[in-house]
C-alpha cells in the first residue's frame, strides 16, 4: 500500500470515529421526577418477598407461621423493626420470634409496609390497632381510630371509649366522651352502661356539661345501674349521690319529693345528708332573694353542645287544635311550650336574635292582620299581642332582615297579594315597602347575604320564579328560576346556600329539594327527602337542616350538607308539624 493510500485509509477511519455534535439553544437545566418509580420498586420488592427472593429476615409467630421480609425495607418503615434488628443476635440473624402479634395481623402489617395498603374491618380493628401501635405504624393506628370513630353511637360509645383509653387514642377518646355527654339519655339505656365499673359511672355523672335537660334523668340512670346488681352496688349509692345535683330540683318540688322517697335512699342512712341539703336549699330559695352559697350540686350543668332548641308548632285533630313544644334534638326530648289562643297554621313565623318569636297573620280571614310575639328569655314566657299589620294576610311568607319582620305576599280573601310590609321592633310600627314583581301566596321566604328572597308560590299558576329584595335600593329583582314549580315550598338557609324544600306542583306533593348558590346564580338538585312535604317547617341548627312535618305529616328529616344525605329523626308524632324556629334555650331548660 502506498503512502497516499495509507493516508486515505486513516482519514476514512478517523472520520468514522467522529461523534455527532448536537447544537442546542442555551437553557436552564431541567429536573425530572418519575412518580411511579418508588411504587414500582415497592411492587418489585413485594414480589420478591412473596417469592422469598433475597429475603434476609424471617418472623415466626406462636402459631408456627413464618413471614419473610427484607431488613432494609422493614427498618426504614418501622421504628420497632429498626430497634429490634439493630440489636439482633448475630448468631441467629435471619429468624425472629414474634410473640406479641397474631400471624394474620403481622402479615397484613408487613404487606402494608410494602404496598401502603390495608383493609380495616369490624372483625380485625380491635387487634389491628394495638398491633400497629406495637410496630409504631402511626398511619395504620390513625386509620383504625378513624374507622371506629365513624361507628360511634349510643350503643357502643362506652366500649369504644374504654378501648381508646387503653390504647392511647386521644382523638377517639375525646369523640367518645363528647358523644356520651351529648346522648347520655340514650347511653344509660344500653347494656354497656349497666356493665360499667363504679369508677366509670362516677366519671360520667360528674361531667359538668352532661346534656341532660333535667337532673332527675341522671338520678334515674344511677338507680338503674345500682339495681342491675343490687347486692354488689348498693353500698356505692352514697358516693354516687355526691355527683347528683338534687338541690337544683328545688323549683320542681313534686319531682324532688319522688326522688327523696326512693326506697334505696330512704333506707340508706349515709344518703340522709344529700336529702337534707336538697330540702334545705328548697326552703332557702323560698324565703330568701339573696344569693345562696352553692356547692357544685347546687349549680345547673352547663349543657354540652347547642345552647339552642327548636320551638315547634303542631296541629291536632283534638283540643288544643294548635299547640307548641320545645324540642331538643340533642336529647330527643319534647316539652310543652307556651300555648297560643288560636290556631296559627297559615301564619308566617319569624324570630329575631333567636329570642323574639313572631307569628304573623294567618288565623282566619277576619283576624289575619294580627301578630303575636313570644319572648323566650322570660322566666315564664307567654304569647302577647303586637301591633296589627296594615294588610290582612294569610298563606304569606315571613323573613327577618336587619332585626325587622317582613310580611311578604299572601292572600286577602280572593285577592292574591304582591305587597310587602315591614315591622320595626324598635318603634313598634309597620310600614309598606316596594311590591314584589308579581303576586304570590304559599311562597317560601329566606334571607341570604342581606337580601330577602321570595321563592315560588302560586298566583294564577304554580310558580318556579324567584326574586330578591335589596333593602339598600328598596327594590325587587329576579334571579334564576327553580327547576320545578313549587307551591307551599319552604326555605332554609345554611352555609351560604338557599334551599327550596318540598311543596306542590301539578303532579302532586314533592319530596325533591334544590339549592341556590349565589356565587354562580343557578339552582341544582340535592338528594330527595324520604317523604313528600307540603308547607313543612324548616329550621337550621348546629350545621344541620331540620325539615318538620308538613300537611298530613308528623315526621322530621335532617339534611347533613357534609355527607349530602337525609336521615329520619327519632322524633315522631301522630299530629302534624307545620312550623319550627330555632331559639335560645329557655331559662327553665338551663
């Protein structure tokens, strides 16, 4: 080969060795992250563990079952395994006896370490939670506690509370305590309560915020617990009586008399001092107006939960045809409220500052101007007449805006009204306001964002139109129509939303409910109620929407906006509920 040929050959070889050079624009470096990477690694490690590949640790439980694992994975996930394996006997470095755990639960927890997944059931939660505590798998422990918290009710809260206390589940313990206080009247009916040790009974009846409307309910629960195992428990009675507030029953001498004549008390000399204290307090209350030094037994309990109740309006086929009741949803107790002289079924109801309750119009054609008011803050409240409206109205809507009562629409004989008048409590006068854009009766009225909404109703036809009143402009303006026509619709306002509930359209009485969101200006349906309802009462209490009765209906349903579900309340009646307002708890309930 000539020199020239050799040069050509070398040149060709060099050219083949040259790598291509990419020309790129200058830019900042870019960070990439594969979010599936760690998941796939764990999936592969779990596969290896299941097939016993590269496993360097085995766990054997008392039942002889063996579970395999990788030390580096287990120590990374669990402080328990980290401490165990760092101090492990090198002479037997791949086998560990686990005596604290069941093999099925150990397998489940190690599967969780490799997968991040596990299943909690009613059958395994009581062993899974303490096992997770041992392995210091906090997420699993918290999930088990959350699972139990969702199961809480009056029938199991005492057992769950004891379990939570044993395993140091502070949130579950707190939730259990709160439910015990709130539903004490149901809790004392359970077998769990009758099985409680003495110390736990004392703890419960010592709560200052126990939700009991009357102290005799606590006494009755204690007596029931004692009698359930009389020979073993009767000696506890004097100490239990130290936590029952008999003196506050001074204002109810008939009840106090029945209690102090309970044979278990009368036949126990150690209970004598508690009876004397109650009777003495009663005498002092009778003859002295000055403050009396009080022990804890002389002070009413500070009721747990809401300090409000619902004043319900009822209609009966027998006398009295219409009557009112205090209803406490927390305890499911009803008590007779101040009577009204004539039936206000077609009246509008409104309440100012949850203290002054107004029943407006609606008695009959002759007296439908009349207005009556109840001040629930009075020691002995009763209905009093107020200034008559300027226009007779029944089947009207009533709303409260800026502490004024608005009477909206309604009927006057055969005349359908679009007029509106307002009652200013401070000056005790009615005055006329701007008319609605159309006539309406059997309408619903609600107040939202300082606007008064008139919803549905009927004139020559059943309406689905809605309009609102702006007090700053003294003007009514339309908003989006509802999806269906609604006569006899009721309105509730909760969490900044307007609910149109039930009513009647040409097809019949409705159980549908729709909600108006001012932010987007549209109506949308929520879940149906269980019963169709025409002119039901509506009240909002403790973040829940209570829908009461309606014509021919004596049931109550509750809507929870968080779960978006309706539930039937325990309150049932053979009579009709036609109205309800939330008020401050009356003084005799405190």
